[in-house]
C-alpha cells in the first residue's frame, strides 16, 4: 500500500520507540530448487529422495532446520512472481488479481495499461513491520513490480513498498556474474523511508564486476545485519531472496570443484551445475547465520543476536525440473515441477526457526498444512506483536501458537492453490487434493497413498462425498477471488465488469464470440469475453431486440472449471419499440450467480418494458446455479422464461421473486431453501420443484400456462431423460423436422454444424427403440460436416475425456467398407465410428497410439457409444453396443486424439481416421441421434440411462399436457394470492403435490380445456401434501351443464374438486339429509358461485337452492358415493326427513 505521509509519520515518531525487545526477523527465499535437493527435507521425508541423481548438500540450511520446525506439507504458487506476492502480503494472490508471472514493465504507473506486480492497494510485510517499529530491508530478487512513479502516484518499486534498504534487482532473473547487466536485471541500491521518500538510489552493477551474484546477495545481507546489530537498537526485518538456482545455469569454479569432490555419480552435465548453484546458495545462508552469531565478526559470539532473531525459510515454487527450460532440479516422489498444479509444482520446503520457537520443538518436523501466506502473520504478529485490523483481509496464520502448542489444532484445515494460466485451481484438505486444469478436468488424489498422483480417483463412487465437499471448498475460495489484473494474464482480460451483449450485431453467437460485447457502462468499441471475466463481480446485460430474434450460447467456464460466474444478469428493454413477437435465447453451459466480492447479493433483473406487453420472450435455457441466495426482481412487462434448471450450488439456498414481472419456470427448481414468490405471476411448466414454495399476497401461481411447451406431468411417471452433464453437441432428428438439420451446440460454437446438402428427415416407427420418431437419411453425396477446429478449443477438447454416441439404422449389412457414421479427425489423429459391412469399428488415433475396437452389428437399429478416458499413461478406450460393453482396452497412452479437424456425421469429412485408405465413404443408412460429451467418460450407468431413454414409448403430445407441480417441501398460499390450473380430461389435470405441508388461502382459479365438459362423478386432485391446513378463500371454476355443481373436498392431506349433482351440498355423491344442514347453515349468505350450498350458481344461498336439494333428494353419483362413503348424520332420523319433505311441499 502506498502509505500516506500521516501514516508514515505515525510510525516514524512513535513506532520505533521501545522496540528493542522484539526479535529481528530474517526471511530467506530460494528460487526454483527441487523439493528433494535439501538435506533437511531428505531427513524429514523419505519421499524427498533424488535417487541416483545425487543428493545436493545443504549443511547450513540443515543447521537452520535444527533451530526450528520443518514443514513437509508447505505450499506456494507454482511460479515465481505470484508466490512472492503471497510471501510478502499474506494473501492469496488471486484475491487481488495476481495469479501468474508478471511482465517486465518500467512504465510510470499512471501510464501503465495494466499494473504489473503488486497493486497500490496491497499492504506488504515491510509496511506492516514498519508499523510495529522495525527497520526494513530487501536483498536480491524483487519480481513483484517495477513501475516508476507518475502522475502524483507512487509506483510499486521497493522504495514505495515499505523497503527502507534495497540491494538487488527488480526483475525475475539474470546472469550470475555481475558487471554488465542493465535494466531490470541490474544490481541497484536504494535507501528510502519505504514510503516514497528516497535518500539515495543508484545502479551498483559495476561495483560488483565479476562477482557471483549469489555471493553478492549473501554479502549484502551480512553487511545489513552487522550494521543493524552494531549501530541501531531497533529490530530489523530482512528479506533475502536468492536467485539461485533459477536459470541460467552458471556456477563458480570453486563450487563446481566442491561438487566434483563429492564423487556423486549423478552430478554430471547440468545436474552438476545445478548442484553447485544450490550449494552456493546454502553457503550464503551460512554467512547469514554466522553474522547473526557474531555480528562484529571478531570471533567472539558474546554479541550474538541469533537468539533474538526469528528465521523463516521457503522456496518460491516447485523445482524447475520439467518444463521447456529446466534447471535439473529434483522433486523426489512429487509429480511434475514448476508451473504445474501437481505436487511438484507447488509443494516446497519451509522452516520456521529461531526466536519464538520453543526449545522443545526445535529440530522437529511438522506435517501440518502451511502456506507461504503464513509468513507475513508469523513475522508481523508472532515476532512484531502486531494485530491485524477488522478490515484487513489476511489469509495466512501466525504459526507460532500452533508450533508451540499454545493453540490447539492446526493453522489450516485446508488450503487453496490457484493459477490463472490454464484455469488451474486446487484445494488440499487432509489427505485429499482436488484440482482442475484444462485438458485433464477435475482430479482427486489421495496423497497419503498416492503421493506421485498417478491414480486419479475422482470418478470413484466411494469418493463421491469427498469430491462434493472439495468441489464446494474450491468454489468457496473462487467466489472470493478477483480476475487477472496485475500479471501476464491481465492484458488478456477485460478490466471492466459490465458486459452488454451486442444483440443487433450478433444474431447467433457464443459468449466467447469475437466482439460480441460492449462495456455496459461505457459502450464504445466492441470487446471479446473470455473465461477470465466470469468471476464474482461480473455483470451481464441482454436487451430485447426490436426487430429480430437472437441466440447467445455460453461456451465458457470460469477459473477452476466452475460455472461462469456473475453477480448480476439483466434482461433489459430494447433500444427501440418492439416490432412483432421476438425472442432471445441464452443457452449453453450453466451460469453461477454469486454475491459480489463486496457482498452484494446476486440479482437477475427482469426489466424489459415495451408499449406492447408480452411481445418479447427471454428464454434463459442455460441452467442457473445459485451459489448465494438469488433474487429475481423487476417490473418488466415482457416474457421471462427460465428453460434451464434453477438449482442451488450449495445447500440451503433460496430464491426470491420480487416485482410485478411475470416469470415462467420451465426447467425446474432445485433448492433446499425457499422459493419465495413476492410479486407478479409465476408459472411452472416443468413439474419439478425441490424446496419450499411460498406464494405471498398478490402473487398469481400458475401450473402449466398456455403457450408454453412444458415438460411431461400430470398423471403417470415423468419420462426418463438423457444424460445432460457435459453434453456439448446433440443432434436429434426428431427435433429437426424443419429440414435445416442444425446441431444443438450446447458448447456454443459460433459455426453451428449444418448439412452439406438438403436434409432428408423422415419419420421412424421401430419397436427396437420406441422413442425414435424421425431419422436423417444420409444422401449419396454424403452427410454433415463442419465445426472446423472445434475440438482444439476450450481446453482443448481433444485432450480431455470424451464420449461419442450414435443411434443408427443398418439397412444393408453388405453395403461396403469404410462407411463413416461419425468422425472427428485428420491425417495425423482422429476419432471415428466406421461400418465395414457387418463390422463396427471405434477408432481412436491419438498422437501416441492408434486404437481400434471392433464388433459385429446386425441389420436394423443400433445404439453405439465410444468412450475415451484419459488417465496420464493409463488411458483407456471402450465401445458399447446396444447397452453392452463389447470392447475395452486399458493401459494406453493416447494424448491428443483429434486436434483442429473438421467433424463429420454420416461421412468422412477430411481424414483417413479409421478407414483403410483415403477419405471414408458416406454411411448408407439412417442416423437418428448423434451426441458428443466433452470432458466426461461414460460408464455403464450413463450408457444405460441413454439406452433406457431410447426404449421409452412416448406417445406424441397433443396440445398442452397436464403438469404436476411436484414440490419437495412445503407449499404455502397466503391470503391475496392465487393458484391457477387447468382440467384437460377426466384423467388429466394440473395439480400441486408437495412432500410437506400444504397451507392454503387465496383464490383457486380453474379452467377446463376446449372441448372438455366435466361430468358428474369426475374428481380432480388440486393440491396434496403430508398434511393440509387452511382453505381457499374463493373459487373461480369452469361452468358445468345444468343439474351439476362443483364441490371442494378438504381432506387431512389434500383438496379435491368434485363434479356432483346440484343439491349435493356436502359433496358425498348423494343428495340426502346431510346436504340440508349445509344449505341451512349457509342460507342467506353470499358464496362462490356453484359451490357449497349454491345449487343454482348465482353466488347466493337462497330458498331456490333448497328447492334444488328437495327435487334431487335421493339422487346419487355412484362414483362419488363409493369414494366418499360419508355416513348419515345420526340426529336426522327418518321421521325428521319425512317432516322436512312435507314442509317443503307447502312452498310450491
């Protein structure tokens, strides 16, 4: 943070008083060294074993470890710069948009397009230590910002970050022999107050001409220690950051000679140089320890300050063993190295030693989870006795109480490690590590039993609860994080948060389509969105379009592979009056609605207005994941239809509907909280609601509205559905009767796949798969092709798990060879399903292997599923035919299986994949269904689900089917609300079924469909639950033929509508004495027309209704009598009944 002058004055005047009793702090950082290349780590953990590569000696760091606690489960970021940002702030770097390495930018900070390095808002460890009376210094590698001052704003060089004494380089690496480096690599010295006031500054490169920079940094650290110990009573904080053993690989002759003297067979070539560099770093750690022991260097340690100094040590990231320019480090059993989300990239050595560490725990090893973020609070609070303020966001913990046992438990139950590159994200809890990166998807490793992360168990059913817990944990961290702002990803990231879709320019696009958006607050030029923009402060606006339709498909996921996040989604008015009925469709991958980082609750604004109500329909077909309680609000007068599911991401979420706008839930609602309906009309056309439903005063609840095609409901079971998770491409000929033959592209590619010639889509009626109703007959000219480069995008898809599915009809099993059912391939790699007469082959031609699984097929309809499961050296391929596993090959290495090739359906688009020669021939039969699932490998459960879907005999729907609003929870209608539903046939009606309490009030509004006249004896369930309380306040029911009337039957757990004879006032199906008491008690009252004692339907209970009862006395509706069987009232004897009848005759 750029500390203001008053802040600076506060510590200059008061902060340095009475501080001599606080220990000094020395924090040592090494660069890119291997986990197994430290002696103390090899002693602490047998997995830190370099094997035959040679054990690099580090006697002085071993000595330091003996003075404190060594941590074997310490983590940082996987690359240099963000690690140093966390080491020096105590925060996760992505919290402030710093998750990758930075660009070297010397621009004045006010002119920088993107501030590279620590933002001006960050508070560094040097600044914090100043406030508790410490002198501060930094020696060696900086690499957390080098912008100059400008425009009255301080830059982020050391002198502005709390560093009073700086000796080192601004950049991230340099040659190891001083004398000629310039720019950010040059050695510099700056003396300042740490708040921007510089006493002196100069480039000192030439002063060290020919010297080895690791020795220079060691000597400069020693000089600082000796000066402070001799001349200054204040405690000091010294940060010494060696560049060793980062590349370039350069060592001194003397260090190489020492390494040679060890006669280690593994110390050859670059490993020899690396060992010498690591040893030289350790030598200089020894110098620092010696200077603390003997500050005046006279051989007498009576002036030692070692016992008064806390010593902290960490390596900045995993050993750089495995990337394109490795340094020959070794990470032992840990997988991979620098830059990786595997353990070798981010597990590092760490020591807390010296002052503050009780003697009883010195020299011990801890397996507790710790992180680079812990170093700031350990220094500031543990040594400096500083207290963080209520507004301070610090992710780290002071480790001393946990080390010394003064606090129970551990500092961290879990840790978060993320990097923007490749959307990497990981969490560690207990023995489990859960991670995501593009190309490999989500992974779960049991580090107690699989430290080398060779067995991904994310798909094991036994670990489902662990996966869910850690997925929630990862999301819980990600919703707090910023998008890239201060690293090399920032130039690829829009630095604003309000995106408005360009509906007038893009009629069929994706979220990632080029130039599809504008800055919604400053709409100038067009911009392109990316996964980086999907974070907790994201806001998106979609406007109605005055004279056309448009579709936008979400093809983006956010950091860590989570759903694309947003805090606000606004459905707004068009920029001109609407012309005709139009629509917008927002489809594709889910959207996660979350609170902003400042705590603003997520909102979907239903704001679109026009002089013509209901002229524009917003179809939100993408699923909405509710991370924080969501509000749908607004007073728009257009149609807002949520065709995707609205579902909670974490338990206990609720959704509130406020404002007068009308909403349709057509994709279901899944909450464990409450769907709180506070305003407008709310329609349910998909029968699935989990969670309580509360309709407040003024709300109109509708089950199955006209004009909306709902899911199946009413009586009978809901139909089975296909697997939709990770479904990216879906062609179903039954949905393609228009002949345009476009794929439903759930991943949102802008170049939808269309057939190369006019499609022939014909009806199908087959007992094999009753669900099929249409198929695409492949023309002799060939089938479909398109989506060039599709599989090379988003990950890319061709380096992820995949499932391909096709339902096809073999009309002639001798039609010839090389008939391509589907194909994604080229000359070098690809995937194909190919029919060779009566043989089906699933071919996977990856970079590393070419695999064929073949099985026989018979004429007729068949269902084939090909699966690619990538498991890093244990890849497998499987083929299912007609719900049977017919071929599987495991233990393979596949690598990229498609690349940037064209996709084909019913023809060979561009490849020799899976065919004997040349490009494949068109398939000679029919294809009804073809699907691609990206990032998922089907097992028998998923294959069976899709197969059972084919086996369903779904009768074609005529008109509006009935809908059952099935509520897994309570259903409450408050007074002043209403419930509207339809009666379709005697057996089909809309209804509400709740698993919990049904509490009724408000108005019941019922309509009968055209052509349906309810008849005597018809009974319709309206609402049911585990229990019922209350009654409707009023009724608006369909007209009945003369002589019939409605009755509402309230039972303990349900309410029913009955059609009975006029005069059957108690609804038991029999006009008898019991009905007289109902009439008698209501005589003279106004009631809802046609119910209760109102036999003539005029809304009044009068003597005319008595006459209807008298005239119909003794008549019955057998169906109702049998169903209700209500006994006669005991008080009404036959004599009394005779008197009533005789009395009634006098009224004639």
